[in-house]
C-alpha cells in the first residue's frame, strides 16, 4: 500500500511516518509532499492508496487539495492530520469527502483508531 | 443640545473580549502538557514554575484571527529550542541541527499548541502558519494569558496575547499578567 503524507513541516512528516510505524503500519511505501499543490500532483503521478494531509499549508491548503481531487474525479481515500480539530473543521472535512480528521497532538492509538480498516 | 462622543460610552459592537475572558491559564497549561507528551516524549513534563529567560531567546508563534485576534507565542532559550527540536525528531535528528530544522520543529510545537488554543476559543477563526523569530509585541497588557514553565529545568514561556491595542476608555478586567 502506498501512503502519501502531505505537510509543509518536514519534522511533522517524520513524526507522522514514525507514528504510522509505531501503530504497526510499517510495511508500506511512503511518499511525501510539502504542500497541497505538491500533494495534488503526486496523487496523479504516484497513485497512492491513501492521503494523510495537513490542513494549513502554503500554496494550496489540505482542504483545497481535497476539493480539487474530488472535482477532478479522484476518489483516493483522504484523511486530515492537523492541529485544528474543532467541530467546524471536522464538519468541513467530512463535507469535502475526508474519511477522518486526526487532531495533533496524536498518539499511535489515535492512528490505530482512525486507520484500522482504512489501511490494509 | 449638542453632545460630543467622548469615547466614554461605547457601542455594543465595540465590546471586544480579552483573552482572560475566554480561556484560563489551566486550560492553556493542559493543552501544552498534552502537546509535550505527544510530541516530545511520554515522560516529558512542563513544571509550572517561573525561570529566568536568558538573553539569547527565540520565539515561535501562530496567529489566530477571529472573534479574538492575537498570537500564541512560545519563547525559550535558543539552546532549549534546539533541545526541543532534537527531542521532537528523536532518532531521525541529524548530528548537527541547522536553523531550518529548529525553526521547523519549534514552529510546529507552536502550531500544535496554537491550534488547540484556537479550538478552545469562540469561532469561526483562522490560524496562520507558524513563524519563528522575535515575538510579536504585547499590544494590550490586559489581553494576555501568560504561563511561565520549566522543561528539563529550562524556562519556557507561553503567551496567548491579543494583537490589538486596548479600546479607548476600556477598563482592564484583570491585572496585567505579564512579568
């Protein structure tokens, strides 16, 4: 399974990768994107099976990326990993077609809770 | 009879909440404590004791723009910011951390703390990308919720501070908490 991780923070991408491994999802290909525009391009070129994306990023935000993907017909499973976990954000994420929203800070248990059933 | 608006009477729309009306220091401390455990490590605690910040400090912050507008600012010694970054990166930390690594890691801590502070405030509001450097100035001493903490014995200050100056004629609701 190929997982695309989009975050403008290289450190946070490392933490997401580390937490995926700690949660037991350690046998997957990881592709990194540094903002929403990069993620949008890499969904096309890399054909990931899942996108884990930050919300707040330069160039293109995570929600804009998701909206662009759905507008282009892509149904790639998409979840947010973001520091903003308010009810309003969760509703916007769900309405745009996100499977889940994991709020930072997260633990490996948070990842298991949201990703079991999504990651084979 | 002609009356002059002296500014003493304000319209209802002029009433602007200050941060101490919206969030208390215990909530900010709980948010920071959770961020520290999740990001820095399970045994990493923030002790609510003041320490003296050295001269060589660095701040990271995010701005919140909404019914309350201001910044969530973390300030610590430059050396502590490096130590925090190393702890955050754990085994992926390079032998030598460059300024970009520290800005990225220290900024991300402010992003996580700030994002959770924002979620506790009235919305809707927007959160900026994190910035690192010299902290924004305190514009209204009555619009500040400041915590002085120790991490591994080193001082870390967290300031949730309004971006706007006090309204003319406004009365601070609480004593200035800035040391």
